[in-house]
C-alpha cells in the first residue's frame, strides 16, 4: 500500500513539473524547441534517497516550476489573437508617430508632443526620436525616422503589431510601443510622454 502511495505521489509530482514547463514554454514564444529540450534535460534527476525523499523533491521542483512560470516577463509580448504584420516602415493612424524597424533595432520619431511643457526630456529639433537596441533604449535628438523619398510607410491601425528581425511595434490609441522580442527592452512613445523599459 505504501509503495502505491509513493508511486502515486511521484506521478502527480511529475505531471506538475511537466505542466509547469509547458506553461513556461507557452509564455515564451521566442524559445525554440532545442532550447526547451535543453532546459528539460538540464533539470536534475533524483538519484539518491528513499522514494519518499524523491517524491518530496519532485513536489518541491513542481512548486518552483509553477512559481517561475507565473513571473511576468520584463517587456510586452506579441499579442496572440491580433493579426501581426512584417512591415519595416510604419506610422500611427494619426501620422504623428513613424517608426523604422531594422536588423539592429527600431527607431521612432514623433512630431507633435508636449514633453517640454511637462518637464520631460525633449529635443529641440522638429521631431523627438527614440530607439531600442538589443539591451538599451536611447533618445536620439537630431535623428529622424520619417523615411526617405521612395519609402512606403504602412499605417499600423490601433491594436495592430508589426515585427521585423528581433523587434516589434504595436500601435495603440495611447501611442506606439516598440521592443526587442528577445530582451524585452523597449519604449512607449505618445504625445504626452515617452517611457523606456
């Protein structure tokens, strides 16, 4: 009878660990199957102690996995139900914000804004520009992401997203949010503010 209880506890603990790993993989869309296999194979396997010790260790690992799966990521995630595009040149429906996505990052410029009057950092140029690279965001006064003659900018309707390389931008009524899909670093830019994360 004791053996049956221990086996049952091991099965439940293993199911919990597997469920936690599946949830963790589901929340990280950029993780490849090879990464998932590597993270599964990297988990230690109990080889010493009694069956009860192993069951307790498996139960603890399952709790740790589920706690780790519930920790939110540092940046936005690609929306699951929204149509995603692969445009490199985008602008908001108001035409006030335009962005250029490229292999090394994404930069956006905004024309009409109220940063200076609210005490926020602003550029003296006609436009305020900001970029996100792999591990940082920077204000780029003097640079513009308005395109060149011949560039075709696509209007990214509100709640639509575009991705290019490792970068994504989502147009919202409150502004444009752009980020690195690997590191989670990015920014939100609007008429009222610019926020880096």
